[in-house]
C-alpha cells in the first residue's frame, strides 16, 4: 500500500540546517498498523508529512497505492491526498462554527471528493457512537468526542492510508484508549502512527524507532520514549 525509499530531508537553512531524515525506508501493507516512536525533534512529524504528500523529500521516492508522490505538482498531490490519505492530528482542528457532523461532511464537499459522502459520513458517525452529539458544536463536546469526529472526517472519503500524529496526546487515558482501539479496528487500510507514547505503540503490528535520521526495529518501547 505504502512504500518509501531512501528519504532524505533537511530542515532549517544555513548554519541552522539539520538533516532530520537520512535514508529512511518504510513499507506498510493494507490492514497493517505501524508505530514510529522517537523523541521530540527526531523527525517523526516530518516523516508523516512526507508520507502524506504535505511536503516533499530532498531525495527519495514515495509510492502510495501504485501512485508516485514524489515529483508531483501541488494540485496532483492535493487530489491524491483527498482520495487516498486521512490525517489525524493531536489537535483536532475542528471548525468551531460547524457542528461535529458538518465538520465530517466538509471533507466530502471538496472538489474531487468521491460521491456518496453524506451516506459515508452518517455511517461513520453512527459507527463511532456520535449520533447523539452530531449536532453539537466542538466546544460542546468532550475531548474524546472531538477526536472521534476528527477520525470520522479523516476516514469519510475512504482513504487507503491513515496517518496519525500523536493522536492521543491531548486526551485523558480513557478517551485516548478509545481512540487507539478505533485505530486498531480499521480494516483495509494502512495506518502509520507517530508518537512518543508507549500505549499508542502497543496497538501496532510493528514498532519502529526513528533516531539519527533512520528507522530501526525496536522491542523495547520504554527505552525509546524515555519511560
């Protein structure tokens, strides 16, 4: 589903330039959850942005669902993201003036979105146990409810790849556990979670450690996260 080969990325300019990714390669299959652990500043979010086509590598190639991401125009990348990538962030990024349901529907109304968006949105809202609060504004929702609406928005266009950046970082233990269970149950999709939290990594089929600009297999989550 996802293949990244020899990714390099430098951030900053001049004397402040720093290579955060130095030959990163990664493959993720459909129905696989991969967790990428690393300390703050290790390049986890940078990697996620590259995999989702939000940024471009200095070197290397990324293929998603048989489509090459590297070398594409901004318009082409936007089209690929709309249909193939769902982003879940630590901050929910819900529009405060819209209800939970309207936030989910917003993604279905973008030019190029697949048809049947209203039906998919309603099904996801019901599946995620949000029907009773679908008309509530974000400020009227709990943190867990807001994150579930954010997940519904990420999934509503049927993406093949789900990218989650610290998805439980703003939640209490109970709400965070519920979100992780939802991510674990996603079927037919490749899921990549970047995090520094051992609980988030525990749901993964495979755990990798990003350090020194490279990915390494890890069996000791606590040593990576400083626990």
